[in-house]
């Protein structure tokens, strides 16, 4: 016997038929759960799915036994958001891919634990960047459902979170609204900046991270700081245009080494182009190097 019950979510095609006899306790009802299943029904059309207990069911399925009793907890709803909410809440502390949980966050209005609630807005922005046809990052972010992307989802999330904390995106937070932010201008800024990056550093754009440090976590997060630095310089403009970002990024073209050569960080600090790692120290080193020209101009 497996002590922990599995959790199932059913839609309204599933029904409970109580027994006609009286029960000994008012809070207990015996009866039959009727689950309609045709032999030729596809998995996607079945009236339920497993919220928790996938590995336990797989082990039972693969075992050489004809019967095995298990405890089941189930709920019935046609609301996909409620199904998603329960999946997130049940599995957020389990060793499931975190990327899968983050992909589901934008589709739920549930009261989430604080760590997940803080990631809901970044996850929504990342989803739009990856799915919107006019986004320069469309299809390029590697997620659980888009494994062919070249940029890790955590790198994009971290870049967005940094800007929401104390960068240009912070200015569009709206705590009094349901979503907590004005998403449209945030996306416009992200679109303009990353489109400019793709234009200025076109030779390094779109390559796998092993061939281009621009598409690596260190490059993405550091360029996020550049986006904030440039946007601050252009703070008299509500939303900088792609052309303005291109003009501001051009001076970096001669001092960056995304795909070859060596970085010269000064004070005797030199690194081969691909010797920058996705670590706090290397990200700080690269961010300061890339942002230095804008800080010098701002101090004049």
C-alpha cells in the first residue's frame, strides 16, 4: 500500500453517484465515481489528469501486477485556471523542472507563495517575449515547452527581475492594479532594446551560447544592466526607440568580444572571450565594464 494519495483533476463529465442507504456520519458519503472512458479516446480528450503522483502511477503501471489499491484525492472543475493553480501549488516544492512551474504562472490568478508570486510578472513578460511574433526574442528562449531555444529562461527572468527591482521597468510598476504593472510599455522597451542589440551585434546574435557569450547568461544579464543605464541617460524620453538604443549601443561594438578574442577589463584583468561564466562575480565584472561608458557620460 502507498500511504500518500495521488491527486487527480476531473472535468464535469465525471460524476459522483451516492449510495441510496444512509451513512453513519453526516460528513461521509459512500457511492461510486463514474468516469466515462471510450476505448478509442485520445489522452488529450480524457476527462482528467494527474496533478500529483505521476511517478507513483508510472511505477504501478510498469510493475508486473494485475491490481494495486491506492488512495486518491480528486476534485472536479472545468476551470483550467483552477486546475493550473492546484498543479502549481502541489508541485512547486517538488523536484519538478522549475521552468515548467514558471511557464504556468502567467495563466493563474491564484494566491501563490511569495517566491512564486514575485516571479509571476517576470514570467509573464518572458512569455510574451518568447511568443509574440514581433518580439526580437521570439522562439529564442529555452523553456520546458520550447527546448530548441538558445537562451536559458533563467537568464531572461534574472534580467527582467533586475530591471523591475531598480531599473527602467521599475517605473512602470502599478501596485494598485490587479497585475501590479503596466505591461505594454515594459514590453515596448524590451522589444526596442533587444531589437537594437540584435542589429548592433548581429554577428553574435542567435548563435548557441558556446559560440557567443552574448547569448550566454553572463551576456544577457549584463546587457540588461546596459538597458537600464541607457534608459536612465534617455530618461527625458518616455520610451526610447530602437534607433535611440542602436545609437547608444554602437560605442560598445569596438570593445566587446562576444565570439572571439579577449576581453580587456583593465587593471591587468584579461579574459578569453569564452572564459566568462554565469556566476555573480563574472556578471558583475562584465556589467561594470559594459556600463562604464554610460556612467562616464552621465558624470560629465
